[in-house]
């Protein structure tokens, strides 16, 4: 679940609480084994976003993170700056088709991440945003990190491709077709970022 926070004269913020997924999530929902504040998901994502911002990558600016302990368990939250006038690909594709240039920007931004050694654990069409200036952004770096070169790059691309196919099967209209993937790969392979 995500909340939006606005204070007069300051950038808008997004507050995201960390939840468990899967079967264990039904039992523990938002509680995690406490392994130390610095090893919490919120602090790890905050630190990663800080590094990625320093590298000039198109990711949101982290504002704050917290991990609060109770006994052996903990809960966590992260606060990031809202990317103004941006919409995720799924929202856009429900309204209109993307241009060849926009699809190539998807590939280029993934190439940028890969060139910097950034592994995104959940690269899907909801985690790519396009702003009103035409800039592509990547969000939600929970359980992500920096890695040495490897097969994970192809796996990230395959995950995004599956996400687009899945959304196309769930939503109508959804302005994506298989041929659009070729433009994503052109942007990725050109690597002119």
C-alpha cells in the first residue's frame, strides 16, 4: 500500500510500507525477522537509491526510511520523493500506444541500469514511469542491489517482457503488441545512454 504526503512548500512524497508476499505473508503480513536496522529492507532500499542517484540514474530520491523493532520482529517503511507528472507504463498503455522512441527509452533506461551493475528484483511494467517531459524512470528497488555481470540481466528483461504480456491479457484496451518488444531491445542494444 502506498500513501502520498504533501507539505506546503516541499516536494510531494510517497510513503511505502513493506509487506510480505506469498503464503507467509498471510501469516506475518508486514512483520519481518529483525536482523538489525541496517539489514532491513527499508534501509537497504534507501542506501541503494542514494547510490543510484549519485550515479545519475533515473530513480526517485529517497527522503527517509525507518525500521521499528518489537521483540524478534520488525516493520519498515520508506519515504521517497514523488516523480512529478509521471505515470506507469500500465496506466499509459491503457490509454494510448507508446511511440517507437518511448519504447526505445524503456530499453535505454534498462541498459543504463545494467551498465551500472544494478539488479532490479521486480522489473515490471508498473515499475517504469514516463514523465511529461518524456523521461523514463525506474521505481521500487526493494530486494534489489548491485551485482557483477551475469545472466540476471537477461532474466530482468524477460521479467519485463512477461509483465507486458500479462497486462495485455488482463486489460482491454491495452496498447501493446509483441512487435513493440523489438523497439525495447533496439534501445537496449544501442546503449546510447
